[in-house]
C-alpha cells in the first residue's frame, strides 16, 4: 500500500519541515509573479498612454545653424505658401528679422532701421498679397506702432505714430502693442497692451476703419490686464490671451460680444499665445514662466465649455516660450523663446 507524501514524512521532522518550506516558497513565488507581471504591464500601458498623449516632439535639427540667432527671438511667423519662417528678434546691432526655410536652412535677413523692439509678427497670405506685420513695443522713435512690410523687408505702411505712446482711437495710437492677427479678407485684430496704458483689443477693417474695441484694465468680461496675443478661428470667434488675468477670453468677431472665458488651465502662469494647429483641433498656448506649451481642445461652435488640455510640451528650465506660430502645410509648431534665445520647432509625432 502506497503512503502519501506527508505520511512518509512522519518520523522525519527535519525532512518534513524542509518540504513544507519548499512548498510555501513555491506558492509565494507563483502568487507574487503574476502581481509583479501585472505591475510591469500596468507600468508599460501607463507609459504607452502617456506617450500617446505627446502629440508633438522636438526637431533637434532645426535650424541647421542656431548660432545665427544673434538677438533674442520674441515672435515667429510662417509663410504658408513658400514654407518660410520669419523670426522677429531684439538686440543692439542685430538684424531684426531673420528668415529660414521650414527645413531649417538660413534664407536671409532684414537690415532695416525702422524696427526698434519687435514683439509680435504675422504673415499675411491672400490672393491679393503676401505681407508681414510686426508690432513694435520700443520707447524710441520707432516704437508704439505696427508696421507692414513686404516679404523682403520693405516698409509698406504704419499704424500709429512711431515713437509716441497714446490711447487715441482717432487717430489711432498705441502703447506697446503686443500682437496682430489678420484675416484673409484683410480685417485686423490688435492686442494693444504689453504692459502699457492700453489694455484693449481692436478690430479694424482692411482700410483701417475701427469696427469695435474692447478693454479697460479689469477682470470683468471684455476687460484685460496685458492682452498678449489674439487669433480668430474658422467659426467667427476671437480668442485673446489675457495674460495678466491668467485667462483666455472669447468674443464674437462681428459684434465683439463676450462669448466666454477659460481660466482653470492657467492657475500657475498666464497664457502668452493663442494659435491653432493646422487641423484646427487644438489651441497652442505658451506659458513662459513655467516653461511649457499646452495643446487645448478647441470647442465646436456654441458653448465655449471648459478648458480641456489634451497634451503638454514640457521644456527645459532655461527654455521660456513666448509667442508661437503653426505651419499650415506640415502642422509643425514654431516657438519663439527667450531663455535660450532661439526658435524651437516641434513636429507631429508620426505614430499617432
């Protein structure tokens, strides 16, 4: 008659204890191994999920010659037809505008004496013309004005009286105008208030007639504290980075009526830019003091809804993103940043 394993161990306490210990060890190994694997899988899928939310990645090879940035880049604008990138930079004895290809090759520079302290820059491309608008926040003879140039840097027209800060609407006068956005039909939207007297946003026709203006230093809808950037979407909404109030305000482009605002995304730092990705799904918002760029879902026409951040580009400590622009052709994001004094290019991740 065969005896069981445990009955055979009777009378052999040493061997019995060893066998019992071996069984317990095996049980522990088998019970722990799945948990360990589960944690590994959880970690893997968490990393995969986090990776999938990174919509853009840095193109470390742009531009080919970064030493060509001899000043501090404050603004960037992309020519959608010719795939050129215009960079507005500040500094003594430097070219105020540099031109690169989207591939990163140096194309040229503007040797103009009509710019003092460029801030915002915007490329206009229509069936009628190609031109570049630059806002100048300087306090010298060229400051407090907005200038229109040809792509080669020839001055075409000037808004405001260069060298004179003011609040007048007739004639138009600015005080440190931060940025300009121009629609295809020629309508202009101006954020006038990079720390100056005028915390306001203006809409002008293509003939520079005033359509409406909003503003005043305050926190009510339609009031601003350092309106820093402005953009118009495809459904008739004007988006304004109300930097000092740490919020983005939205208005109807025809009437100027307030449509809503976002503030929950900007408790740590105010928004410095408002631009849209090439597919119009996301808004690109720079936050200079915390070294990051947010991609926020653009709501459909109707209720503005809550601010929904879908992806974050976290930059190095010395990289301070200021103003941005987007390539319509490639979808790439170009960021003018002040800390490392360069422009960085971010490309769409191809695994999306």
